[in-house]
C-alpha cells in the first residue's frame, strides 16, 4: 500500500510540475507577446514576427532602404526592380504601437499562423523611371521581339489591315504590368505574379498590335476625292495601303516618298503650264499653241504635305490640290473667254473680255531680222504699270501703258510709230515687245487683269 501511495504521490508531483511548466510557459508567452508581435505577423509585406515595436520599426526601415519588387514570370524566372532604381522613399508607419495593443496576449497559443496587419504608409517613387525600368526587363524585351516579329506578318484584306493570332503567350501588356506594379509598390508589396495578374495576352489583345492596327487602318480609312477640271480622282485604301510602312519595332509610318510620287503624277497629268493647247483663232482656224507660263500648276511640295496630313487624320473629304498657279478655266483648254490674241504672221491683235471683242488692231512685234522675235506661247499678264521708261542696251523709251507677260517682253503703246502691221516687224520691229497704237493700248490696259492669258502664235 505504501508503494501505491508513493507512486500516486509521484504522479501528482510530476503532473503538478508539468502544469507549472505549462503555466510558466503560457504566462511567459502572455508577458512576451504583450510587448512583441505574434509569431507569423506581417505588417503590410514586412515580416515582423516576434518583434517589439522598436525592432519592427528598425526592420521596416531596413527593408525599405533595401526594397526590391520581384516580378514572377510564368517560366519560374524572376526579375527585380530595386527601390533605389526608382528613387523609392517611405515614412516609417506610426501605428505599430496601436497594432500591438490590438493583440490579445492571452490568446498567443492560438496565434501560430500567419496574419497580415495594415501598413499605414505609402511609398513615393518616380513613376516614369519605373515604367522605363519595366521596359528594360527581359520579359518586356521578349514580348517586344515577339510582337515585332509578328507585326511583320500583318496583312491587308478587304480594305483593312488584319492580324492572325499565333496563339503566343509570351506577349506582355507593358501598360498592365506597369499599372499593377505601380499600385503594389505604392503599398510596399514585395512582388507579383505576371500570370496571376493577367498580364500575358494573346497577340490580338496586345496594346502594341492594337495600336499598329488602329493607326494603319485609320490611314486606309481615308478617302480623298480630287476635283481636277472635268475629272474626279478618288484616292482610297487601294492606293494608300501601299504607302503604309509597318516597321520591325512596330512603328507605323506613311511613306512620304510614295505620296510625293503620287502628287508628282497628278501634276504631270493635270498641269497645263507650257502644255500644248488647241486654240481657235479669230480667223476661224484651229491651231495648236505650246509653251509659255500660263495655266494650272500644282504645288507638289505643299500638296504632298497636305495629303500626308489628311491621311494621318483618316480624313474623308473632297478637295482640289494646292496650286502654285491657277488658270481662268479648268481642264486642258483653260484659256477661257478673256484673253489677248496675237498673230505674228498677221501682225494683228484681238482682245476679248468674257467672249466679247473689246478691240483689235494692227501691231508691230519683235524684229525677226535681228533675232528679236516675239516668242510664241500662252502667257500670264504679270502686272500693269503706267508711265514707265523701258531700258535696254541701246534704247531708253518712255511708254504710258506697260503690260509685261514674258520677262521683259510686254504690250505697250508706241506713239513714235506712224503706222502698224504689214511687214514692218521685219527690219524695223521691236526688241521683242508688242507695239500698240495708243488707243488700243489704253483699252487693253483698262480691262485686262494680271493673271489673264496672252496667246501668241
């Protein structure tokens, strides 16, 4: 009986000792966790397990100074952007003591699991630098290479540029990566999974490919209707598609050389300056007159710039080209119904205003025996002036009405002449000008305007 009593007593002592130890451990834990954060505590993304407030502050300060944000890629590769690279700074949160006081130390035995507490501070960093840094990471470069290779395979069909999705999963939306990373870094998270964040895209969902297609299709949506005389020329996607250059780096540009080539083609076809024209003379015969500076002339340089701008904006519009010079009438035969007609063979001039004969007269043109012939062609009246002294190497002649149309050659009164017409121009002709009786010169001067044609044949 004594042995049984001793055993029972020993068991009681051992149990009491164990209970005492457990109680001691428990109350030690209560005491410890009244000044320390529970095991597994994370404040924000910072591990503050079993730390005092001061230790947690020091740990967070050190972690901020050595901050790095990790990008987890789908092939288990990781890349890091450091806080120093993006100029990251953050204040140490001042709510750590409050977070500690919210703990219930007597429940410390049930706290052996991770728990996350709010971090009441925001990081400040250079967002532009972050974006640029992301574009330099391997996953961004790989994505750009994939998109770059892909954009070379963009094709044109049924009036639009299109893209075939090759099912790639290497394409990253850089904008999505940036926006998600920016939000997480602001709250001092330590990383993110690109796959879980949905940053991998199909090729047609990629911002770069979308941008390429949108811009290229804006170009070919343009429709420019040119009104050129009696003709209408429609410029649309059938031609514009060949002017769209999609580069290896996914750039979209307009080929300005091809645009200029197109405008030069319009100018070659529709410019009439110097062109041969069919002309019905006052005598009733139909002749061909070529040369001179009268007519339509497209300003190819300015029109190319204008056309490029319209296509860049995706415009659909009607227009006439930018002209360096215009004629009175559209079309190939653009002389119209107001003009001066000069027949060198007949030594005669007719002046029509809106189809009505204002005056006609005999004239004297350039002296053919002295190589001073008045050149034939269709010219523009350059300007009008009164009381001018015409000067040359061997003459200085005052005139009342001066109307130049070809350099120093023009229409003017010649009061020193007693007669006009006939064969006077052979041996006693002018230096190239068209000499007129005073009254005829006066009538023409009053009614003929600069820019109107002078037809010489």
